[in-house]
C-alpha cells in the first residue's frame, strides 16, 4: 500500500470506533514514518499512543554480537538512511561530513541498492578504505546472514553473496567483535529452515523448542482438527458411566483425543471426579503428558508407542474378561484397537470426539515456501503426511523433497511417508516431540554439521 493509502485507512478505521494497532518493524519513529502517520492522525482529530520499539540498527547487530558503542572502540553512533526518497534524485545525507567522523559507528538503513555509491562517497570523503564493516541481512531472523569485509571490499562481497533487503550496513571498529561475540551462531540449529506440518494448535511447544535452538520455523500445518459430537456414542458412554462394571477402561491414543474428550466432559458435567470409575490407558508420552495436564495419570502405557504394541501388551498384562472399554478416537482412526480387543472384552465403545481435515494455507504462504524452501520437513503423524500430499501437487512435492531432508516422529508416520514414495532421512528414536528435538540435535547439531553435506546452503535460495 502507498503511504497515503495507509494514512487514509488508519483514519477510516479509527473513525468507525475501532481500536487500531499499527505494527511497525523496529521503532516507529526511526525511519519508520511513524511521525508522518501521527501528524496525519492529529490533523484528523484521531487520538493515538506511541509505543517505542527496538530499532533494527541496534537489534540486528546485537544478534551478531556487535555492540553499537564500546568504551574502547566507539563513543558515538550515527543512524542514517541509504535509500533515496522517491521525490529525491540524490540522497540528502552529508556523506562527506559523515566520513570525517572518527572513533564512532555508522549504521545505514535501506542501503543495499546504494552500497557501492555509499562506500565510494565515504572513502572519497576521507573514511579509511580498510575500516571494518559488515552487512546484516534479515536481522534477528534465524536465517540471518552477515558478511564482513573492509569498506572497500564490502560492496563486491555483498553482491557475490546476493544480499537482499531488508539489510543493515554497519561500519566501524566495533564490527571486530562479531567473531568473538556471535552467540546466535553457536546454537545447534542455527541457519536451518524447518517446515513443521503438525496442526497449529498443537505445535507451539515444537515451534518454541526449534526457535530456542536458532532454527527458522516454517509453520505449514497440513492437517487441522475440530471438535466433533457423536451424539449416539456419547449417550452410550453416559450409560457406561452409570454401569456397575468393576473393570472399565478409557483408551486414549493421542493428545487430540485427550483434549477434545476432556474439554467436552468438563463442559458437560463440570466435575471430573466421575472418571475415577474408569482406568485410563494411553499410547505415547505426548498422550500421557496431555492427561497429566488435567491432573490425570494413566494406569497403563505400553513400552513402545504404537497401536500394535499397545494391543499386544494390553492383552498380556490386563485381565479384560468382562471389561467395558471406551475407545476415544478421531474420524481418521482405524479399528485395530477395537478388532484386537473385542474377543476378550465385554464391550468396546468407540467414541469419536474430533474430526481431522486438510486446511487451506492463506495468502502467499505457498509462494514463500518455494522462495525460501526448508532444509528439513518434520512429520509427526500419518494424517499429516496425507494432508501434505493433498495440499501440494506431485511436482511441488518433488521440488521440496529434492532439497529437504524428512524427519519422521515414528514408525506409523514413516510407513505413510514410504507409501507416498517419500524418502525418510531420519526417524526419531523416541516417538515424541522431545524425541524429534533430540534427533535434530544429533544429526544437525554444531559438531555434526562439520559434515558439509548436512549443512544448509549459505546462500538463501
């Protein structure tokens, strides 16, 4: 949008009585046109509040371990723009004066396209051509890149590395701190773009773990879930609650089942204590942790987190003759548990509490996926594999798979991937989200990534 259109939209929405959050990158009053917008609001009698931010000229260098000032290296910092305003043929920055400023730091915004001219003017104005400098692309993103060189060499090095906006240029002795203080690069997954296909409402813990390790998370859920009310089965379940059977079980096979069932139960009854009549079985650590989130502890967990192992161990370790079993499931779940236990249980009642569907990716998500393709794709369920193959064309899948390694959370997911002829590079030893993180750290952590075949390409493609 043009600036005048943004101004008009702000006034229009505010005049409708709405509270507007005008988000800016960095600080709104430092090369952010915040002043222009505030004046326009003032002229139209619209009240506003300014919330300061951290400007990119400070944040991006900090992510490289470069301080803007230092008692021994820089006693001042200059923030300037390298971009010419549309109505100006020449920059209004006094480069000759800037070049004569000694013992300080120069931070240049929006200067990628003008970098050769800027460097030439600074050197012609008296700035040493061998002064240390750097350019920082996509500052504070996990995919941040920084190129360091002398001022005379920086334009060519930036061109060779295909540096693109947004980027910050920094000139001064403080740049020498980068090799020593670059904390961001020391994290195990630095520089990796990781596509996560897990449902968005379940994926936050995984996103947080990946970001904490400096990976760039690409949230591309290939499945989503929604509550489903099977009235007939639920009434049968309510009858089972009142039944006097001494041996009653509820089987949970995943986190979604726990969440949708218990939320429905609590909203309907408001009291979870009636569930004390049931013993609880859970498959997998994630399911166990989901139950513990409701202060419930499973009575049975199989040693291996697969349905086949569950059926085998459950039959061996539990006396189920005469037992009533409630099987909590979603619309895509198969009937292996029901079939595997029906010969020894008195009754098995499947209760469907949620439905899984393929979501639509909004806006330009698909375009961005191929502009900045992932180095790794994580699949956490067979249904996420199925959704992946429904959302993308075979050509798109082939294009992604040619560049990315696939990490599967467990055997059933691996089986589904192989069904679609997708090569599985890694399978988590522990079939849980923490197990996925362990697998990533093992194969892509700092010591392992000395193997250049496992390292992401330095150049952003």
